[in-house]
C-alpha cells in the first residue's frame, strides 16, 4: 500500500516588500511597493498597499494613482536572493525534497521526516518559527496530502497563516472557494464557466460531463479531479533553469542606438553574471524589445560554443538589436531585455582559465568576486555609465 504523502507549500508573505519594511523601520505599517520607475510595473506590494487594490504586475502609474502616498522602493534582487537562501536553508533542515517555485515559495515533501520531527503540522509550525527567528519575516504554510491542495491552502489565511487540509475537511475547505484558485483557470476560461454557471469549486466538482467537456475538452476529467482535490504530482527536488534573463523599462523611450547599446551592455552583464553564479552556459541568446505602444518583439540566435561571458552575450545581443533596428528604423523603445536559454553546465568554472566563450573572461570572474564581496553596485563597466 502506498504511503500517503505529507506536503507543505511555504509562501513568504509579500516577500520583497516585507524585506524592505524589515530593513527600513520608517516603511513599517505604510503602503509600500517594490518596483522600478513610474513606467514599469509593481514587483511586489505590501499588505498595506494591497488594501488600495494594488497588486504585483500592475503598472506603477496605476498604483500611484490608487494611492498617492505610496512608498516606492527600487528592487534589490541580490539582497532578496540572499534572504531566500536563508529561508531555503531552513527548508532543507527538515527534508532534502524541496521544490523551489521562486525566491519566496517552495513545496516540501516531509513524508520521510515525520519520525525525526513529529507530524507535518508540527514541522510546519517549526519552519514558520525558525523563519521568523532568523529573518524576522513571516511565512504562510499550507499542509495537505498533495501539491495542489497545499498550494491553495497556503493562500487562505495570509499573512502568517497555517492551514491544514485533511480528507475530513477537504470538502468544506475547497467547495466554497472561487473556481479560479485552481491553477490553469484564467480569465477566458472563467468567463465561459460563469455562463454555465460554474463559480465555485463545488460547482465544478458537481458539473455534468457535457458542461466540463464544452469548456475543457480532453482535459475535462483532469479538471474534475482537481475540484476533488486529487493531484498525484511528486515534489521534484531539482528543477533545471530553462532560461536566465534581465530586462529594464526606461523612464523615457530610447531613440538613439548609442543609448540602447549602453543599456544592452548592462543587461548582458547582469544576465552573464547570473549564468556564471549558477555555473551555466547559454546555447541561445535572446533580445526582448518593447516599443512605446507596448508592441513586443523577441529575437534570438545560437551561441557556438555556448557561453556566459559578458562580451559574448553582448556581441550576440548587439547583432540581434541591429537586425531589429534595420527592420524598424526610427522606432523608439521603452523596454529592453537580454536572456540566455538552452542552458547547460559550465565545463570551465576556473577564475584563471584563459578567456573562452564558455566560462567567461578573467575580467568577468574578477568582477564577480568583487561584487560577491562588496555588492552589485560596487563595480561596473565604464561603457554602461550614463555620460551625464
């Protein structure tokens, strides 16, 4: 007989914004968003900001319009990554089976940890306690027998919540919830469901085969399983990166190639640094370009051999940008991005190795060491600096 799994979904509460409020006491209790300039989007919103209807991915201008007293903080990704490492270290003190979904959330399979640490609820409480003690941040945890229900549960009592869903309380917990809490049900699907009408998980669970087939087609049976809280996906402890990228939305549209190239180099540098930090090389380089009217283009080309050097990525990205400018001369852009995909392990992570496409240059690795010690802003290429 297969042993029932014990799964936790741990989700840090308003992670980026909470880190900023922790580090700056003057921001505590105030509406805070993390994000770039006023032409960008909200990366994270504090719970005080959410009371104004502000959410992540909302245009920053809309957020400021909803709350004129909003406090906007530029993102500090390397700092959030450091805090995330502390949190994930705590996870691995209880189980090696940790599936990270992002910097601030993960699934944990604690099935084999019960004899050491007590039942799954005791483990969840202890994880929350250690996170608070070591980081002064709170987390919400969902506890269930599978990933789907654990993830839904973690969002039911935020912030600082702990929700346990068992076979006995499954129906009373899930049935009243809006159907869109089930992953994969987006706006278009939701509109079609409301016409039937299906608005809650109970409605979905009890719907006729014909109604479900009309909306979900061949996925109707799987969707009903989700409404019943059935999910047999395992927690996967190692997830390969599919791509690594960096992008920026600018305060004003860029029209000069020289200015575009300056930003392109900085983005190439950030992407290359992230690849090297993970000891990965990219076999493909992508450039993302968004015009002032929000029309977005992507262009890509292969790298042979794969690489993670700043100049390697920058040369490929420059060629892609120039090709695009040849297609659309005179067009101004509001966003640029540089990414690497087709990732494989770097076979040459040696600081003193000769300069090659794979492994980056000695300059790259020296810069990496300095930034690791003194922070991302401690050193930069002169070509990336604003001439003013």
